[in-house]
């Protein structure tokens, strides 16, 4: 079990997990952590350096030589690679196309585990990703798995102005050997296909209350 309360939020791409995790953290007055940002930042750096992802030794030595820093500031995760704070560039099509391959590496995932866990050493947080409830914080009592119909998810992505297909990335995330995307046995499963963001967050707050999460006096959704 983590030292501080951790809410784990997992799910496939465009299920709405970032949006609801962020709103939930705000309602709870605690930090919001997007673990995907770390995988994206590493992928961006590898792509930027032109590293051949098929060559394991080049991949490993490039990752080993990266200076990766994760900090929480004003309740949000900030990632720096080689001294530079990552921004919107990690949402590029090139990163979208390569990130699942990079994050399938068991070697890389093992390396990142302590880094993610350390973030919960001195503060409560909502962490969102693919394996937070199954591998990063399997001991937390507060777990959610957010899903939605593939068609709805594709529409949500298009609405956000992104044209990359999420299907392939989802398939890769689900079928990899190391910490694949799946709903933990003790997670609350929410199908958000026909729910608004507010409805999902209210459902989560209700579930947290039932499970004894230390809620602030007024946890309103905005
Ligand atoms: O983080 P993830 O890839 O799972 O999805 P997201 O970027 O948080 O959400 C994708 C889009 O779906 C956002 O524009 C949300 O506002 C929208 N959304 C929605 O319409 N209904 C929901 N119940 C949840 C999210
Ligand atoms: O925003 P979106 O849902 O599209 O993806 P993201 O959360 O930014 O994550 C990008 C990619 O990082 C995922 O497709 C996974 O391959 C990887 N990832 C992972 O393997 N484990 C996590 N805990 C979070 C992300």
C-alpha cells in the first residue's frame, strides 16, 4: 500500500480518463499525475535523437544516458528530459506512432516503477495511465477503470482534432507482456460511453466515499 492515498485511474485511449482524473484531483484538492506523459517524453527524446528502436542496445543506452526528472508543482506533474521541460511536442503523430512500442519494454517499465511510486511518498494523488492499479500501485484500495465504446472513443479523439488511429495503440497496450492494459480485479469499472465528464466524476467521488477515502468537506465537481 502506498504511504499516501493514491487513486489509480486506468483505461484505453480517449476513454476520458485524463479529463476525469484531472477533475477528480481538483475536486479532492490533491495532485494529478499523468504517467503517460513520462512514456511520451522518453519516446519524444528517442525519436528526436533518431534512435533505432529495433536495436535494443541503442535503445537502452539512449535511455540510460537521458536525464529524466519528474516533479509535482502546483498539483501537476512536470517532466524534464536533459534539462528541458516537455510540452505539446510529446503529443505529435511521431510520438503517437512510437510510444506503445517504447512502453512495451519490460526493462524500461521496471526502471520507471520506483520513480512513479516515489511521487506518492509525500502527497496524496490521482495517477492515471494503463497499469496504475495493476502494477504501479496494486496495493491501493482506490482504483478505477474507465472505458467507452471504440466508436465513441474514436469520435472523442476526432473532436479533439486528432486524426491518428487509436485502435492500433490500444491493441499494442493490451497485448504486450509487461504490465498490459487491463482492469484490475478490485477496480471500479465505469463505461463512460453515455456519461458526461461530471457524471463520471460524481460516480468516482461516490465510490471513494464508500471505500473510505479521506474526502475534503466540500468535494464539488467543476
Ligand atoms: O485521457 P484519455 O485519452 O482517456 O481521454 P481524454 O483526453 O481525457 O478525453 C477525450 C475527450 O473525450 C475529451 O475531449 C473529453 O472532454 C471527452 N469526454 C467526453 O466527452 N465524455 C466523457 N464522459 C469523458 C470525456
Ligand atoms: O492520452 P492517451 O490516452 O492517448 O495516452 P497517454 O496516457 O498519454 O499514454 C501514451 C502511451 O503511453 C500509451 O498508449 C501507453 O503505450 C503508454 N503508457 C503506459 O504504457 N503505461 C502507463 N501507465 C501510461 C502510458
